[in-house]
């Protein structure tokens, strides 16, 4: 019961942080208490009734912890509760199988050591922290990713772009926004524009091309070729916010 209570509290705390519910710790403890006590009543033999019972308990935990505003609000809380439960429960299951069983060929034998309680107390907060940190990063930045196609000399180049709010580079006279890429495209005609950054200043090689982003075609867009690789995972193009505004 205590183990289940701690587990449920960590799950509800994770949901609260990920969805920014800003509820009091007492509400989370109350919701976790309902989940902890419910283990005493898991004696139902019928699998469908047991499933229904668990769903009802999950709904009650979310309503007690986060309140009820509407169906969409509550449903989102429940979904995140199950998602977090799968992540933490998956790690718990993996380590329990890995360390509590010995393998002899294809046969697994329990050696009598269960690490559930030790794992939950020591490692669960670490796993939850990593999960929350990654979840918040994705939640805050996922909408800033775009697929972009650059058309130059009758060739199509595909890029994974990121909307970089720090990229305010524009041409000196016409004040046109500049898109930055770290892939060297061979250009027939090019020009240089000055830039300033935290590392210093200099000149960046640029050329004009057509781009396609979110189904819209834009012509005569300024593309700058960076000498350094972009340090955002999976990204090889930095968008200028003016490109989306214009």
C-alpha cells in the first residue's frame, strides 16, 4: 500500500509539472491516497470489471488532484497519468526482471530478490526528473520545428528547420531576413553579408533561392551558409521568424 501510494504520488506530481497545473501538494497527496488505498480492493476476478475499476480509480485520482473543469481537461490529465505510468512502470518491470531473475538458457528463475521498493525510493525520482525535463522541452519546442524545401538551380534540397528566435540576421540595406543552413550548396552566384554574434563578427556567404514551408512558396529568400554545424539534434536549418510572419 505504501509502495503504491509513493508510486501514485510521483505520477501525479509528474502530470502536474508537465501540464503546469499548479495544484497544492495536499491535493496530490489526496489523489495518491485514493490510488494507494484502492490496491486493497483489487480482488475482482472478472478482467473487464477489474479494468473498469482501474479506470474509475484513475478518474477519481485526477479529479481529486487537479479538479474538474470539463471533459477535455480531465481526459488530458488521465492520458498524461497513463503515459507517465507506462514510462516509470516500464523501467520498474525491466529492472525487476533484469535483477530479480536468473537466466538459464531460455528459462528464467526467480532468485528471491525483489528490487521494487528500493528502485522506487532511489531511482524513480531520477527517472521522473529526466522524463519531465524531456517532456517539457518537447512541449515547449516541438511547435518550432518545420520541414522546409529549398529550390535552387532546378534542384530540391530538404531541410529540418528550427525557428530560432535568436536568429535576427537581415541584409544591411534591404533588411531582408536570412535563413541559415549548415549544408554547403554549390552556388553559381553568391554574395556576403556581415554578421555579429557572441563569438564575434564576420561575413557569411549567401545566395538567393525559393523555399517552400507549410505549403507556401516564397521566392528570392536569402540563404546563408554557416561554417559551423548546428548543435540542435536533427536540425540543419535555422529559420528567421520574419520568414513566417511575411
